[in-house]
């Protein structure tokens, strides 16, 4: 019996070491082709962009392949106007705003229509109101860090003073920060708020409610003397708020306590029978903005 166990152990070890020498080729499932539609349109008097691309393999380092043959229409269902976006490059479809004009109006309902090879993908949303901005304060820091750690170069932090319109309607905001007309990279750092705070507020005995930290710290970004700082408060729908929260969680999902990745939700509707599904998000934003030179 001992001989049988001994021989079994030798055979088992032989199999293990033999298998370690073999090169195993694993073919990963690339997944189905998808169209990805990024439709964040706003009331700013600048060119409005909608992007249409296809998904790429998970381990690819290249940019997502663009879709250049789509028809992109934005319908204002409240006014009856239709805006046609023309293709430029890299998957971007652009509508040029005329001087002093806009295509985005509060409480108007909009439908996005993206047609690709005879199939039309759609999404509906209603544009929400935004908040009011009073000012931006520039707070000087001499770089000593309060005695913690080695001293560094002096810099400024900026503090946003804004007010939410308080009533029974809950408002959802996405606050974006620009330095010298360049948007800070918001990957994984999306500054979101409900009613200007960390939660919903209604029926307070004043006309408006002051925004509170941490949203007022403008993403804790640093500025130098004579930099231009700009804050933009974009109104978003309730569904967009939770979409961005989920997207942020997936972007920051890593490390020891990482959770199982999940598919980010979409409000793009794929018609029945379509061979290729579309995902992505559509939102119409009213924007309040304020800028100043840091000194």
C-alpha cells in the first residue's frame, strides 16, 4: 500500500512539473461590438459636441474607433426645432452655435437620434435649471503646509460661493473647474452635489441655500498667481447624477478592496431587432459660470 501511495505521488509531481513547462495559449472573449454615444449638451454659447465611437478590446491602448457615417439629430420636442450635428473627426459630431444663441432651454424636452446604417438609436431627457454663482474667493497658502512635511511653493486654493434655488424640487449639479480655460481632468474626480450640499434640502425659510463643502472647494485644485479660475455649475437629471456616481465608482475601483466590476448603466435605447447595441448617456445641461484672475 505504501508503494502504491509513493508511486502515485511521483506520477502527480511529474504531471505538475511537466505542465509548468507547457505554454498555455488563452483566447479571451472580445465581447460583442457596441456603439458608444456620449451626448452631454449644454447651454454655453460654444460649439456643442456629441461623440459616437465603437467599443474596443479591454487590453487595447488605442483610442476607441470612431463612427464617421452616423446621422446625429437633436430634437427640441417643446419648440419643434431640429438641430443637425455634422461630423468633424475622432467620432465628434458638432453643432456650431451662432453668436449669442443657444439650443438648450430650461424645462424643454429633447430627443437625441443617432442613425447608423439604417438603425436609429434614441434617448429622451428634460433640461433642468441650474444654481446661481455669487463669487469665487482665492485663498493664499504660503506652502509651509502648517508645519507638516517639507515646505513647497506658494499656491492658492479657490472657494466657490453659490446658491441653490430651494423649493420642493430637488436639484442635481455637476461642478466643473477650469484653470486658464482648460478643464481639469475629471477622470475619477467628478464634483457632484444635490441641492448644493451632500443631500437633498427642501422648504427652508429663505429664498436660497448656500452651497457647502466639499463641493465649494472646486475639487481641491491648486492655482498660481495670475491664473484664471472658472467654475461652471451644470444642471443634470436625477438619472444622470446616479449614472455619474456609478461611473466614478468604476473608475476608482481598484486596490485591495476593489469590488467586482459592473456594467455602467445607459439611457440610450436600442430598437428591437438591431444587430448592434448602443450604450452611453444623454443629458441636457443649463450652465451657470463665473471666472476671475487669482491674486
